[in-house]
């Protein structure tokens, strides 16, 4: 049982192309801009927040991975009081689960509304990553793995680990290695093409075609680690995303109808060390069985199956993670993910479009914000407000949309389903 209904009033994301350090702007400026834009989208004012706070009806939930390293700042839940005095006294806390930090914040917010503790939940996900060099950034991100055991001496730990996932996928399912890496290149191209439709995507002005993506180790697509190329990797990104969630009582007060509603969720945690994941999954058809189970949990809570899902936002931190997500969602059997790549099923105009926003590869990946951004984008698809990247089939907008957000090497797995 999901308890009280939870609705999505609206939200906003910053332009992921921007470099806030070069602009001379701080994390407070980032948060203020994102919150201001989200208020406009949701039809809420700072005065409304103050009024609701007087009755104990509003709370804030902040997702951030590792601001202590990027901007030398902790206690990030309280930072919203620097955005506006309306947040004085409002309950607020920071939530962290590596790249799934935004989803943990969403989960807490949704749970509080379901339990009738609050009528309005403000969920903020953010990360400023361009404050350090690429090499230092890669080292910082290594804390999302078991740093002491998996990262010493490795310049870019996560491209290396997800390159291992690529090799493990080839070996587990007996795939032709060259064909598999060509499929990964096509996933990259799809995400870059989708990003061109998104006015807030980091790579909307970038060039990427199949020839460039499929030739790794070149000047235009150098290797990162030993296996994956730059085209296979998500971006180092500055950005924030904000979502306003509301109870049934709240939307009745606002006299709103036909809002996107949270229908289901899934949350599973796998062994932290990547090698242990692979050992534990040897007897399972799925290379990431905990990811698959989180999706099944979400389907079960929503009372739907993959055949009822119309669009997906998934965690393509690397092309190898999107590849295994295809079967995890049930689009194909495990080992046959290539079918959905090659027949165009996951393309923007396919029967099961994945990442119409551009995903993490195309849109960008400010790690603490990505879960909130994905949730915002599937909510836009349901509301019909996604603009040029709105999915429409036979004149109809989607009935159900799903998202998968992972932390670490698919250690923390979060799935949300939003629908009409």
C-alpha cells in the first residue's frame, strides 16, 4: 500500500551547460535560481511556504553527494535558509547515496506526504563539480565506490569500473565484443541526439555521430580507463533540480486537477564492491539482479508491467549501465538488450523511448541532482510539458513513465513510476 496520494506540482532545473565557478557564483546562487524557477512552475510563492510552515505543513529535502569536497561545505539542509527567509524554521535535511542522493531525498519526501506528516515537500538536488580539475573530480567521485579497496592508484575509478561492467556483460552473455561496443556507441548517439531537443541539456550544442562514438582511442573519442571512450561517459556538470510534491489535501486547496501522481517506487541495495556484485550475480540471469528487483518492486507497487510504461529515464552514467537497464526494465530478456538498440525501440521515436531528455550522457550529471532531474523529466512527460522532447504516440502523451537512478556501481538502486 502506498498510503496517501502524492502529486507533482511542478519543478525546475538549471541550465546544465553553465559553469557557475567561471560565472563567479556560489552554491547559494545556484539554489536560489533553481528554487525561484521551481516556485513559478508550481504556482507557489515564498509567502505560501511561510504560511504553510506556521501550521507545520511543509518540509525540505536536499540531495547532495559530496559538497564537502567540491565546495568545502557541509550541513547542506540548512543552506536553504541562505536562499530566502521563508525557509527559516522549515524542517530541512540533507540526504546522500552517491549518485542516487536525489532519489533518497525524493523517497523521504514522498514517504512524509504518504504518512500525512506534510502537505508540501520541496525536494532539491544539486552538485557543483566544476570547482576542481577533471582528475581530482574523478578521484572525488571514487568515494561512491569502496574507495580504499577499489580506487587507489586509479585516475578515473568509475570509467574503469563501468568498463569492467561492459566486459562482464560480454562474457556473461557470450556476446560478440565488437558488436557489443558498437551497440554502446549507438546508445551514446541516441542520447546526444535527444539532448539537442532539450534547451537545458549540457551537450545540446555538441557534435556526436556513430563513426566518432564507435571509434574509441582516437583524438575525438579518447579512452577513459582501459575500455570506454569519452563518448560512453556522462558529463561533469554543475546543476540543480527542484521538485514540489503535494498531498491530495493540498491540491484540493489549490483547486488543481490532472496532475502527475507517484504510482510506485523500488529501492534495493547491492554489495558495495563491484567484484562482489559479479560473484553474487553468477547464478542469476540478470547481471545486476538488485537493479532488476527494484524495478519489479516499483511495478508491483504501481500495479503495472513494462507493457504499461510509455517512456523511461534511466541512469546512463556510462553506456554500459544503460545497456543492462534495458533488460532490467523488461524491455528484452537479459542478454538480448542489443535487439532494442538495433531495432530503434529505445530511440526517441521508438516504442519504448529511453532518455528523451538526453540522459546523463546528453543532459548532464550533477551527481546529487540527477535523481531529482530524472523525476522532474518523467513528471513533465506525464503532464505534457516536456516541450521539444515531449513523447507523443498517436496524439497521446504518456500514461506511465519510469526512472532508474543508481548510486555507485549500481549499489543503491532507486526506481520511481509517475503516471496519470
